[in-house]
C-alpha cells in the first residue's frame, strides 16, 4: 500500500497517527497494566504485526521496546516489502527469542488478544489472553 512513498513523509504521517489516533485505541485496562509494570521497573516490549512507521512514534517516547512489522526502504523510498516478513504468529515468538534471553528474567508477562498471539503467550509464565489469565 505504501510502495513508492517517501520514507520521511510517511514517517511524518505516522507521527501524526501515533499522536492523534493510537491513544484512542489503547484500552484503559492496558494503560493501567503498563503503568503497573513501569512501577515495578519492568522492561515493556510492544510486540505487534502493525507497522513500525507509526508504532515507533508512540512506543519510543514512552520508553518501551518494540518488535513489529518493519517497512523496507531503499534510497528513502518505501519498497512495499517488509524487512524480515510480517511479525505475526510464530514470527512474534522468534523475534522475542532473537532479542531477549528470557531465562534472565524472573517473570515474563505476556498479553495478547488475537489467535496470532498464541506462540508469544506460551513464552510467558504469566499469560493473559483478552485479559483472562491463562497461565
């Protein structure tokens, strides 16, 4: 959908989307849980099949880590392809393992709300699917 777009212009649009739209979709319960994790001093990682072009603009100012689908850019133009494919299902779990040694963490909390989150949820010792504890 974004093939041929200027990377900088698309990032500008992504920043506006992150500022004006993403907050409308963040559930109060999710914000409460994020704030609880912040108070615990936890590393918070947003893992999503959504695109980096707008997620980065929301995640990084909040000091979260991000694993997501990343648009490829060549010569400052979006190619229409993803770097490393779509971040969904098994790919979510693979990317988490590539970035983090989970054995170094006493507790791993995993939250998901789609069937594509199953493999990621299985990585946590505290697992919540659609806010129901499935640990």
